[in-house]
């Protein structure tokens, strides 16, 4: 085990490692400048538990049970009868001339089917297919993929289907948000594109390891969603080239976890010290002190993207970043709200670096007072 | 091996044939910076006019129109060139030519073989007339909604433009049209190509403006799918700056570096600042003024014996108007030597050409990169205006800022995807600049 | 956002109290607003679950679907909502008055309906429900009652009006509040109506910090919708829906439905109250001078659209054609520019924003030549010169057109800009609004010593050729698209 791994394990303590999945990998793009998140994710620490240990409510990751049920129902419908609906879509909407296809079920055979053996099966099936020149299309349902993240092999178990036609693999991603008159929620499409990019990259890595051409995996992803207000699936091609580039650069950056580790004290630990009943016994104040040892890069967007959003918000209380990115930019590098107000109202003399921002704030405050004073 | 001149000539002839003999409704020409776009427009208009047909030229701004009218009228002394204008327009001295007519109604220009006007003006024309030929200049700067209005006026259209420059702008959130093949927020050429996939753009092969030292970078960073070459060799374009003795400043250092290599990056210490950061503004102005104070000379194919760099051949570029105002003031404070230096935003520098440019890096001192900053066209315009050298001024920390930029922009189905990505283009330029860095440690 | 807004946010966070962003309210508020608080079923595409609707704060109408997963029940829901909304629309349309004296006067409604929803997602609900219902057929197979289709046409109209910067037809409460007040939290947090209102109107005896903390707990303050709280879904809604599906007798069914109705009312009621309180707070802010004129234009738009519907006009297409999109973009831009200019002319805090960015300046008149004339086309014209001394950082150049908000946007051209020791001296040539006489009409030329403001911000009006109809779409934009009038297939559109 490398020194880095040892340190990361020490940070996590006794808690089981929370592995990356496509969703967490895609989320790397949300705030790549945040050292706190980078480190906790690299160490496989459950950030939700940390937040709970600190007594802060988590607002993300909660999905309505009703929505989950509907999503499952939709996916089942798409895959029913050997993916009959999906094949219809691939023929009609994507213009793929699929006459007849093979269906390769890589779902777990039973509850005892271990992920390692599934991975082996998936890898074998995809490799055999990649090497064959058979013109018939093949669907791979639920393959297990693997991606190297920060030197560690991360297994990804996507709810997806890979489709091979000629010598091209396409990732098929089934989502339950609607495509209404050809448009869909741009945030949800973006999330789907980011996740798909993880799958594309993982599959490319798999082919490359097997000595095959990684470009066999298309950067055009097939997105399958319900059409309009119905439960009927409709498909759309999604170009994920940009997401792939983003993901690649995030993964490159993650190699630098080592340099982040250099910035934190050697005895730092985020161990919650769970008791036998799984309750954390660590003193919240002590835990908070440990968390705050690693710098965060908070912005309000974190509240919707990271389990620690609420933690970092209360830490940043009184600081300009809690007001939003634009405000921070407008205030010209002044970090504290109190300082900004005191500079604006003339209660404080600016430092050397604050003169310009201070002049602007004072002018703005003067105009504000004049305008409001006239009607007061 | 053909010479750049020959290659450009072959391409021009090919375009002319495709347009006038190809029987196509639309022909598109992509032009990298300084590849002779307006020369091509002028030449094609002149050839059609000389052959006896009437041709319309559409440009995007009044300055572009004036420029084209002067060029075409000089080229065609025997024919009358019309300048379609707004009411109350006063032609600049360059247009006071015997064969130029000015009118605000196209029906008042019946004898003109060439009529030039802005797209906005053509979009107002309510004439029963149509014209057989139209050449649209700077077509990537035109919004597709304007194109919708002018298309019915013309039978065959040639679109010439630079795909790497800034996209047209609207303050409106155009989400409701996202993915539509006629999205009115997109450029005229983007919509035209999406709806007519059979049109394959021609590409001008030679940049006459960019020196060899800039061509590769600009091409890889901003035109990843194009292949163009510089019209000159490395040693055809040189800069001589008399050496300074004692008290050599960082401005001098970065000037010397840029004189040698074509690029210089004056890096100030890291700090988060207002956009109009006084130190960066001062450093930018200093570099521009020092270029003149030191008696810089440029040598090029037009002046093989060298010529003195004048203020008019220098541009200072920035992203925002308040930065432009601050730099203008800083230059004014440095005395009359700076009179005549063009200071402007990327938007307004589009299409212009200078010998040396000094740029305030759009991300200098920022905390976050925004889509505004990351629009590749903005940096592309700033980094491709020069014939000799480009000096960038900015604070330390820009690569870190780009690394921290969230990659979570919304994605629309069937959207117009444009390459390169602004993030990657910015990184490519910074990687290049890191080898041309002079640190100012205050 | 601007420096003034950012400063106001900092001041709000520092003082733990809201800060004004504008001196006036630029939003018209109807004397009889209609409030809609909608809820949808998670996971579906805009499947209506319930709505609280009405113009009477004390007596909202409660509409709850009997089974949100069933198409027929969704139609029922739309029908009941139609009854609530089409009536005030029709009432408003009946009361008209001429636009002026004289024979060319048109008719204009005396007042137009105005709908309030809690947040932008509520506007999205209105838009999508409109899309769901407007393309139905009212006879033949799959027919729906006419009022359902009419509701769709009207909801679509309201949602489209809400895209305009100056809208007064359909308003999201969070946005209307954010236009007037800065809170000490980010825009993102202001998107939660309860959290925003915690700053503006904390519960009696509670400080802002505690009020915000309470507002962010969905168990204490249910979300303003239309999406429901996942915990509510799991603990209450899902079991109730299950019971509803398995109820064997009408009596059992109505018992479950009563339970469902009660729990949904509990989820909507707090938001309903918050929207009304928001309206009350906004009513207390003085209306800006140019608001009535804008509302008059909105009444015209309502009048003419009502005419269109009454004449059997087709429902709006699924997506805009090329000409329609260009036309709409032009209108969006024109109305936005007009609204921005009018706000700046009306409001000293708004114009201050432009002064800070160098697009406006305020100062004192230090020199006037009120009788100056210059040669014109036929005869000489009056072009007074005014010199203003200002300490604002001006970024305007010579030849730039500027406008005087105090003189109804009187136009001037900058003829020179000179930096002085303590600011700038700007010389202007006045262009219009001075009367037709030999000398300027009184008050039309600023006097020596007068405090004046000029800005480059102005309303724009561009004259253009007409936009092409669908049939006229040129080859560059794909040529005429296939026919888009609703077909039976649309009416048969599946809903679950």
C-alpha cells in the first residue's frame, strides 16, 4: 500500500470506504477547486455522515420514493422483452440500421453473484465483441465497468446498456425525466451527460487495457427518456466530448491528492468513532475542528451539490462567499462582510491592497444613501 | 512546394468559381485571422461588377461598410459604388470619391453596380427589387434572425467570416429556442450550415497578419479543425528595440522577450482585485508607452529596411469597457507620446490589425471564471490582432482559477456545440505564455 | 448584478435585516391578484397533484386530484382549474373602455388579470400545464371540454408573457421580492420563498437567523412547490396514494381522499399565506411613475389576445417557427431595453447603478448656451449647449447619445469630455423636446447651477422588414416547416 493510501485510510479511520461511482465522479466537476471535498472524496469518506456527525441537515441526495419507483418502472419498460422498445428507438430515432441483435444479459445471476465475477464476465463479453467483426448489433445489459481514479481501480455499476454496431460501441443511458417537444431540463441533461462521460471513459480504458482501440467507444451517447407526458420512451443523441475533456482533466488533477495531503497535519482524522450501534461518538466540536483544518472553497451552489454544503456555509458565516460568486467578484477581493461594510461606511481605513475596492464601495454607499435619503 | 501567395490565389479562384459558376444558393468561406477576408470580399464584388452584374455587399458595422466602400471604389474607378446608410449619415473623408454615392434608400442608388450597407440596414429595405448576388462579410458576427430578413432580397449569397471570433450577443435568455435548427441567438452561418448540411465551408489557407510565432498557437488553441499557415517566415518579421542601460524595468524585460519570440507575459503577483485593478492597468499602459519611448522598429515584408513603430500601430485590448476606460486614462496620464494608441474591448477590436498588441488578460485578478470570460472568441480576438508581437499582462493564479472552474454548464438537447471549448483554449494560451513569462515582484 | 446590489447584500447580512434595492416598486400589482400554489407528483412530467387557487386570501379554492396517475383525473383537475381561471379572465375582458377620445380609439380592458405563483418553478408549472392541455381536440375522438383547451391556451399566454422583463401578467413572488429587497443570503437561498420571507417578515418574536433556520426545515416550512418534500412523499403521500388505489368502496375512497386533501392543504397553506404576505409587503412600496403606462400596454396585450381567442384562434405551436422565434426575440429585447430604461429614469437607486458603471453621470450645470442655433436642412435649428461638471467616473465618449430622465428622456449628444482636477466636464448639445419656437420652451433647457443626470440607457425601437411567416421561411433556415396545427395525434397524447 502506498504512503498516500495509508494516509487516506488514516483520515477515514474505521469507517468503511465509500467508493466512487459514476455519480460521485461526475460530481467532481461541481467544485474542483475545493480541497476539502477533493481530500474527503479521495479518502472515500462518507460526507453525509460527517455532516450528520456535525448536526447539519443535508439537503442533497434525497430523492422522492415516488420518483424512484416511477424511474424503475420506466427503465423496466424500456428493457422489457429483450429491450424491444429500445431496439425500436435505435432503429427509428437514431437511424441505426439494426436488423437483428444479440442480447447479452450481464445482470447479476443471483444475489450471491459477486461484483468481481460480474466484472470479469463484462470484461470478457465486451472484449470478445470488440474483437469480432460480426456485423450484427449486440446489446450488453448492465455491464460492470472499471476506471482508474487516483491510482485506484474504481468499479462502476451503471444501470446502462452498451450497444455495439459495426465496430462502434454506444453507451445507452436511460433517464426518467421527460423530453418535451424535443427539449429537456438542461441541468438534468448536463448531469446525464457527465455520468455518461464516466461510462465512456471507463469503457475506453477497458478496451485500451485489453490492447484494443479505445476510440471504438463513441462520444455520442444515446439518451433514452419518456416522451412528453407519457411513459413511452424516446431517444436523443448526446454529444459528450466536452464532458469527457472535463472529466479527464479532473482525473488528472486527482493525482495531486498527494500535494493536498502535504498541507494537512499528519495526525488528522475524520473518524466518527461509531459505536456498536453505528452511532458516532466523536465530539462534534472536535470533528468540526478536524474538518476545518482542510480549506473549503464554498459557494452557495455547494448546497445543491455536496453533502458538506451546510457545514461549509456555517463555517463561512460572516464571509463574502456566502452571498454568492457574483458578490464576491463585485467586492473586489474583500473577504469579510463586516470589513466590506466598514470600508463602505468609512468606519475602517483600507489596507494597501483594498484602496480601490474601498473607493468604489464608498462611492456606492454614498449614492445609495443619497438616493434612499431623498425618500426617507 | 507552392508559395503561400500561390496557394491563396488557387483558393480564391476556387471560391470565385464555386460562387459564380456553381449555381449554389449559398457558399461559405471560413477565414482565420488576417487571411485576407475583406480583400476577398472586395475582389469578388469587383469581379462580379466588372462582369456586368449588380452585387450587394453586406457588412455588420458602419465602420466595416465604410472600409469596404473605400476599397471597392478604389478598385473599380469606372463603376459607381453605392453606400446605403441611415438618415443623417455623414461620410468620412475616405469616402469622398467621385464614384461613391450615398443614400438612405436603396431605390435612390439605381446606377450603382455595387451597393454596400450594414445587415441591419438591409433588414429595413422595403424595395420590390431583388439582387442576383450578395456577399456577406463578417458573417459569423451576424445573428441568424437578421439573416432571416435579408435572404429574400438575394438570389445567391456568399458568406465570409472568421469562425473563431466572438459570437453575436443578446441579453435575452434564449433557452426556449435551444436546439432548434433556426435558433435566432446563433450566428447566421451556424444556422445556415445546420439547415444545409450539403454546404461545406471553404477555408482560406494563409494568414497574412499573424507572424509564424503566433500562427501555431492561434490555430491549435482556437481553430483545432483548420489548417492554415503563416504568409511569412520567422525571419521576415522582426522587432528591434534599442537596448536600455541602467534601470531596466520589467516592462523593458517583457518587451525584449516579445521582440525576440513574438510573445511576452508580464505576470504580476497574485491578488483578487476589482476589474479595473490599478496595478495591472498601470503595467499595461507602461508596456505600451515603453514600446514607443524605446524607439521600437519593426521589419517586415512591407518594410524590409525597418520602420519606426508608431502609436497608431499599437493596440491595447481588454475584456470590459471599464478596463478600457481605466487604461485610456492611464495612457493619457503618461503624456502625448501615447496619443493615437487604440485602446478597446475585444468586441470592437474584431477585424482590426496592428503591429504590436498589449492585452490585459481577461482573467487577471478574478476569483471565478464566468462564461463571459471563457468565451473562446474573446481571447482569440485579443491574441490574434498582431503582425509582430503580443504582450499579455495579468496577475498570477490564472491556471489555478481555470482548474477550479466548475464544469457544470447546462446542456441542451440538439444544441449547437462549438469547439474549441473556452476552458481548453484558455489553458492552451496560458501554457504557451508560461514559457514567455516575466515576473513583476512588487 | 451590480456593485450596488452586492453592497446591499453585504449591508443586509451585516445588519441582519433586508435592504432596499430600488426606491420604488416597478411591478404593477393588481387590486385583485389571483394566486396559484401548485403541487405536482414527483417523478412524473408535471402531473398535477393539488392546487390552491383564488383571489381571496381567506377563502382559497382547493383542488386535489382524485388519482394523480390517471389521465382522466388529470383532465378533471384541468377542468376545475379552468373554472377558477377562465371566469376572472372573462370578467376582465367584458369591462372595456375606449383608449381615447376620437374615432380611432380602440377598446381596452379596464383591468387585466394578474396571476401570482410562489417561484419560477410555479411559472414552469403553468407553462407545462398549458402545453399539456392546449393541443387537445374539443370534438371527435379524445375530445376534452372546451374550457380545458381554452385553459391551455391562456396558461401558455401567461407563461409566455412571464418571459418578458416587464411582465405583469404572471409573477413569481420570489422574483418580485428580490427586485425590491436584498437579503443577507445568496440568490440561490432567496429562491426558497420561506427563507426569503424569513428576512422580510420573520414570525412574531423570532429573529431573522432563527426564522431562516426554521424556513429551511421542510418539516416546519413545506417547500413552496410544485415539487413536494421527499420526506412528506415517503411518510404521508405514498401511503395515502396506495390506500387510494386499494380503496374498494366509494366510502373508503372518499375517506382516503379526505385524508389526502387535508395533508396536501397542510403542505400548501403556509406557502399560500406567504405569497399573500409578499403581495402585501410589495403593496406598501410606492409604485414607480412609469408603472401605470406599462400596465396600460399590458392591458392592450390582454385585450387583443382575448380577441384572438374569442375569434377561435389556434392554440400556440409546440415550438416557435423561424420567423416566430426571431419576432419574439426582437420583442423580448425591445421590451427589456424599454423596461431597463424606464426603471433607470424613474428610480434614483437604479440610475446610481449606471453611474457606477460609467453609463450615466450626475452633476451640476456650469455653462449654458440656451439660444444656440446651427444650420439645418432647410433652416437653422435650436441646439443649446449645456456643460455639466461631474465627479462620476464617466465612460461615455464624444458623439454618444445621452438622455435626461428628468425631461422625459430628452436627447443630447456629447460634444466634448474633459478631465478636470476633481472630475469631468462634459459638454452636451440638446437635440429635441424644446418646442417648435424660436427659443426653447420654458423648462426644456437646464439652468445654470441645476443638478442634472444624463444616461446612455434608452428605449430602442428598430424598424425592420416584416418577419417571414412559416410558409415564407427561407432556405437558410430550413424552408417552410411541415404544418404545425394540432392533429389528432396530439389530442391522443398519452399522459402517464
